[in-house]
């Protein structure tokens, strides 16, 4: 029997990516889109019709109680993730959470305890540490191709969501308010830096300490024609300590960047260096022939093939299908809440370090498992 899933939050990411994936016929034997939910009735009803869901709701609690669900994917603003995930857990419904998991370490701890108490499964995006290119980097570093790792650099930038074409239209479907990105719980770290953090910790493992500089570059932005006060830092640089004199430098900001908004990774070691770019990997050093080589390296994602290669947000679909796989085959998710909790702690402690000019110790850890899909 297919897993019956509901989606809450019919905004930009859902309409561009998640719902187009979940409504494809090729997964109908594994997954059924039972319900969609959004506080804007017209948007919820339109998404129900467009993406062939069984029914729609405008009240999340009603969807959980009346929607005949096995699982839910939460695609709402990050400020709502914790409470909505708790509600699903207490209803005995397994969860896929879009990034970030929660806003605070305490919330993450609470959610993991509720998950264990209820015996449900929890998968938290982004599972990008399991993409083929990041796994290739991890394998090469494990083989010692650059020697002892000294430092890693990564980051994520974009000009801000108010510039997206999707959010400029005047109809209820696409006029999605992005002002929440500039309030508490928004900001580029929770929105984009989370990708870089999952990649770096997916390669190096858990960090031990964090320091940071952070602030607001633009105090006001214009969203859907209205002036919005920026209350959340929109420019952050972090320094992570992984122990044994291995460090990472990460940046995340709502500004123009270097042409690679997500997941560029540079690793420097005692015997060489490598850089992961867009569909290629460059390696330099004394442990390879001719000192330098370039590998073509298209990113592949678990569970993603066929039509899903052509649809946006394939990494989210991959994570949802990991949940479906775990539920259908009695597996423990390796795209785990523990990894996501560690990243949440890094972000929370980075803001604390920036505010107080301190270096903050990190208390959480995780083990990066092996994804059997590969």
C-alpha cells in the first residue's frame, strides 16, 4: 500500500518543486498525495486540484486529525516547524521537515524525544550530504588525497527572496509573502547557510566550537510593494573548529555572491587541495599524477530518476522518498534528526558568539550513516 502523505504550506517551494514531484504517476505505488493545507483557502484548493491531492484543508490540526495520513511534509516558514512537527508526532504521524529542523537546540531536543516516545520516523532536509558529489569528496578525503585537512571553505548567498519572479505576481497562488525571511527565524543562515553546514559537517563530521561575525546589511527591504523592516541578521560569517587544528570558514548572506549560491566547497590539506564546483571536481597535490586533475561530476541524488530529474527541488523529493522508503521497509532514517539538530546548534551558537564576541562550545554530535539506496 502506498504511504499516504499530506503537505502543509503551499507556497513557493511547494508549488515549484515538492507538489510537482509528489503528483507524478511513477511513484503512485509508493506514495499518495492525500491532502494539502494552506491558510489561504484559494491557494489550498487550487493546489489540491492542480496536483491531484485527495482533499485540501485550511487548518493544519484538522488535516492531521481528519486527513487519513501516514506522514506529513512540512513546508511552512521555519518559525512554525517546531510546533507543527510536534503536533504531527503526537498524532502518530511520521514527518519530513524542510530545513531547518527548528530554531533552537532545545526545540530540536524536544522534538527528538517526542519522536522516540511516539515511535514515528523523522527525516529532515537537506540530505545533501548524501548526494553523489559530496560522497565523492568524502571518499577522497578518507583516502588521504589531500593529506591532513587544514581548512574547508563553503557558503551560500542570494539577493533575497523578494527578487524571485514567482513572488511578484498578484494572484493568490503566486503572491507568496516572503517578509518572514527578515523576521526572527528567517535570515540567510537558516535559509541557505544550512546547506553549507550540512555539507561541511557531512564531510568532516561534527564540529566542536564556533565563532562568528554577524549583522544586518540592509535595514529595510521591499516585499510585494511594501516596506519591510529587517529584524534578522542578513550577513553572517562563521569559523568552525573540528579539532586537531582543522577549521572551516562559512558565509551566508542575502547579497550577490560568487556565482555559486549553494554548496561550493574548497578543502586545503597538507599534501593538496580540492574544490567541488558545479558538476566538476578539481584536485591538486603531490598524491595525484601530473599534480592536477578535473573530474566531471554531475550531482546525483538518491531516489531521483526519470521525470524527477527535470523538476525543481529534487533534493527535497529525494529526502521525502527516503522517509517513504524507511516507512515501507522498516528502516531507520540516515538523513537524520541528529545531524539536523547539530546544524541547528551551530547556527544558534554562531549568533550567540557574534553577539558576545565569544567562542561557543558545541554539545551535540551525530553519526553519518550509509544510505542503502546507493
